[in-house]
């Protein structure tokens, strides 16, 4: 139970740190913090938010459209990765079912 509390606190801290990093990056280009918050919420992953902050800091895009395009690309990659992981887990469960059968207590 204590591990869950620490895990949640660490996760919240990681989210906040990533969001703040993105805020600073976008503020340096003159964008409001609400824009960063919207992007962070849409991306939905601390690592994805960090990638977005890196992009803003190093590319320093001059148009909002470029920032949004990168946000969409990052989100698409995250969604594709998640779908692939879910598929792998489903395939592993199915393979285990084929190899071991249903675990029934009737026998």
C-alpha cells in the first residue's frame, strides 16, 4: 500500500516537472502557460511532454502550426506504442490459453 502512495506521488511529480518544463519552453517563445497546459493534457504522457519541450527548446519553431504538428506526431507515436503493447499482451494471453488450456477446478 505504501508503495502505491509513493508511486502516485512520484508520478504526479514527474507530470508536474514535465509540464513545467514545457511551460518554460513555450513561454520563452511568447506563448501563454495555458497553451502548454493544453498540449501537456493532450499528449498525456510525461515522456511525451518532455519530447515536446525538447522540440520547442531546440527547434524553436516560429509558427504555432509547427508546434501543433509536432504535438500531433508525438501523440500518434504514443498511441501506436500503446496499441502495440496491448496487442502483445493479448497475444501472450491467447498463447498461454492455447498452451495451457482453461484453468478449471472441476477436475
